[in-house]
C-alpha cells in the first residue's frame, strides 16, 4: 500500500511537471509568426510515418542508422513494458500481464531484453564515437559545454536504465526458482538474456535479492520519470518533437523561397498606383531580427533539433572553414527562444533585454557565408530547415539596415539599372550571337 | 548566328514552341556565352521553333532575393512576368538552374505560370525521342567524364538523372565523385556568393570541390549550370590543370558531337 502511494505521488508529480514543461514549449513555439501548414494532410501523415517512425533519412548512413534504430525501437517498444510497470506500480500488483498473456508474456519480455541489450550496445558504441573517435561533427566547438555533456548524460542514462531493467528481471527469475514470496506467484521461467546475470547474483540471500529487485525496479521507473522531465532541457526532446516536425515537413521544392506578400504588394502598388488602396500602410518589418519574427515552424524546428550535426558536416561553408554552422543556427534559435520565453513568463509581456537573435546569437559573418545549397536541409533526418532562418535574417540585414557587402550593393545596383548582376549595358544582352 | 527574337515573332503573329531564357550569365559571361551558343546550335539542329527575349530579358532577381533584397527581386519579377505574359509565353527552357528554379517555383505565386524546363531535362527528352542525332563515333567515346551536381537543379528540384542520361548518350565513361546527387557539394556560387568574396576560411569552396573532381582522374568535368562552370573552371586553373582537364556544360558536349556538324568553330 505504501509503495502504491509512493508510486502515485511519483508518477503524478512527473506527469504534472512534464505537462507544465510541454505547455511552456508550446507557448514558446507559438511566439513565432503564423504560417499555414494545414494543406495536404495525406502527404503529411506519410512523411510522419516515413521520416519519424520509419527514420528514412537516417539510412543515408546505414550503420549509424541501425544503431540508432536499436535505441529508438528500444524506446518505443519497451514502452509496452513501462505500461506494465506503471500499472503494477498503481495497482500494487507484480507482473500484471504475466497471467493473462501466458506463454506470450515470456516471448515479449525476451524481446524487450533483446532490445535492452541492443540499446546498451548502441549506447556504448555512441559514447565511443562521441568521445574517442575524432568525428568532426562531434568535436566541433558548436557542442562545447552543456551540449556535449547533455549528449553523454543521455547515453549514460539509457545504459543505466537498461542495466536496471535486466537486473530486476534477473533477480525476479532467480527468486522464482527459489519459490520466494510473491515472486513465486508468477512463474515466468528465466528470460533469455537476464539469466546471464544469474551467476553474479546467485551468492545473494533471497532477502537481499528481493531488495535488489525492488530497488532496481524503483530506480528504473523513477529514472524514466526523471528522464521525461529532463527532455525539455535537452536536445533529446527530439524523441517527441521529431513526430510533429516530420508531419510539418515543407512540401514545396527545396529551392523555393518564402514569398514576402507585403513586399510583393508594395511593388505592385508602386508600379501600378491605381491598384493601391487608399491609406495602405507599408509593411512594418522586413525579415527576422528575433525569434518573434520567425514562424512557429522555424521555432518547432529549433526544439526538434538533436544537434547531430549532419547539416554542419554537409555544409560547404563549414567544410571550408567558414564560421557558419547550420546546427549552431538551430541551437542559437532555441537558446534565444528559451531566453525570450523566460522573459515573457517573468514580465507577462516581453520586456526588451537589449538582445536579439541577430548579432547577439547569430553573426553577420555566419549569415553571409551561406550558399543556399540546401545540403543542410537535405541532410536533416527530422526535416529541419536552417536555411529558412538564414534567409529571414539576411532579409533583415538588407532591408532593415541596408547592411550588405560592397560587392552586393554593386550587384544590386547593376540588377536595378542594367537588369543584370554585372555592369553590362542591357543592349549588349544578345551580343553573344555575334561571336 | 541568327537567333529569332520574341518581339519579332510576336509582331509577325508567330508563336514559337519554346522560349529560350538565356539568363544573365549565358548572356554576358564570356565562358557561359559559349554554352548559350552550343545550346542554340542544338535548337537549330532539331529544327524547333524558338525565340529569345533579347534585350527585353532581365535578371530574374535570384541573386537579389537570396542576398535578402526582396524589393529588388519583386521589381524584377514584376517586370519579367509582365513581359512574358504579354507575349503569352507558355513554355520556357533555360540552361541556368537558378533561372529555372525561380521561374518554375517562385514566379507562379506572383502571377507567372509557365511550363519551365531545364536544358538537362530538355536534352534528355530530345535524345530519348531520337531528335538529336549524334556522330557515329563521337569525340567523347570511352573518355572519363565526371558530373558535378548543381544545387539548384539537384537538391532544390530533384533533377539528378536527366543530366547523367544526357552524358550517357555520349558513350563516355561516366564517373561519380563521392559527394554526388543529393550529397553533392556546392560549387560555392549559390545564394549570391558568386558576386562577393568568400568569408574567411581555410579554403575556397570551389577549390574544395574542384579537387574532388580532379581526384577522380576524369578529363572532363561536366556541369549543367553556368555558375558551377565558372567556379569549377577557376578551380581547375588554380590547380594549374587547365591543359589536362576541361570543364564543359552538357549542352557543349552534345553540341560538339552533333551529327551534322564538324567541330563547330562557333563554340
């Protein structure tokens, strides 16, 4: 009974805390501009299945994809086991599903144990890749400090959770063999993988084993609840947001840039004043300076980013030593959004803090280095577009501040006056015929 | 060469089958002009009724828009769309992926709706239909050609196979760089980079890409974009390999192998 009450308190607190976090995240995302992503639900569900559930893009790198699939399958499928654990916790039962499922139960747990082992293996390999192998995207300065620790904490936490799971199974089945207490009421027989731990545990008394089983069981479920509430502070949030982010994948060709309707109208009114409505006011702001000016879609992108760095590894500017890193663009956007979110919560409305996304997080030099080649967009397994943010910030630089490299100003004036980016007379446009 | 102007066709009440959108690079850049002439040779070879806009054509606004200057882009788009719509243009073919992308993807919502075809797809169709007759034993037979994907053709619009199919028609040995198709490395020109110095870094993007192309040992680097062509040509010069390695547009390669032409001096 005491354990049940403790469990209800723990679970209740965890779920309540997480729902508060989730509300904050939702609010932060909705600080962004409105943009319509409602069309074509059919294709969107397909993308959700292919990209998020099916991890299609991960398989551009098959070996890593397979390891990631282990962890991911572990995460999704072991949730069935977490359901049983939670029900056991709530109802004070032990292995609730064992009775009704009969032989199937053992098969299921064997499957979970296989996954647990696979997760463990993959996490160890990933720790090795991150910390020992000099893989450029993991050694980049983008990850200095918290992001690098965050990634390692997640892997270590997953390893611990899997060890706990295997240990309480092993203790449980050992106690079944000894016909001890309530463990004797659900005889499942040894499980495929946890039985390998038996030699290590045989020396313990039954009382000690029962304590071990309970401790591991509690640490395991408490760990899961803690992990749930760690997500909002972590890049690991992608395990949830990859799904909406895949659903809201941009369906237009990657080459298409967002149209600025307000500017389009301005130009039409300038060219054909007779179409201009009386009292039409010019647009107030061009492009993005801060997170409010980006769309909610960009902000969802920022929360969905797991900082894997596939974008940066493919970025031609980054490869050739420029400052630009598309991953950093996403990390900066998230950091700024969190900061603005806190500000809004504290002051009810946003109280200017003398900072903005442009300059204080993302520098002009980074933005200038982009070739708009879409390699970052193409690489992202969860359909993030760093390019869209880069373009919006560039628009602000040019249209709000007329801040352009001199060569660009020359190019602009050539386009405007000679109708070509170079300084040639428009009359010479078809001179190529005469060679 | 004789090239029909749209204004003349319109005055005579003629409706060409396609409008050839030359683009700024193809019009003014000396290297790219050779691509333009090669493509016109092919148009003449197949005997299609076509026209160009001549000095009525204007920059699509692509570099301005990518740099962040939406006003200038909208001004250019407005003028081009008015012109194209006045001429009742329906089909446009262009050898520039940047013009192609903007005409195809960005003009429609501004009122410019056309069927826009990149010359790689156009050439592939012509070859497929047997409308282009190539020499029996072409000059590129068995030669190593490496194709460099243009970002605005490849990732931006998903066109990876058409230019390769065109090259296959040459009976050449088509080889690939490690970073090809959707993983292709940019030449460094896109996003208005063509018109400014690169930011500080360890090397230039076109040097990085050119080295990768040269490492394949191919004698010809094929591209389907005048900007890529410029960047890679500069890269080859930087490596001092211009005597061994040529950067050629797919249209130039096809034009050089046309059945009814001895090596065309006009290129």
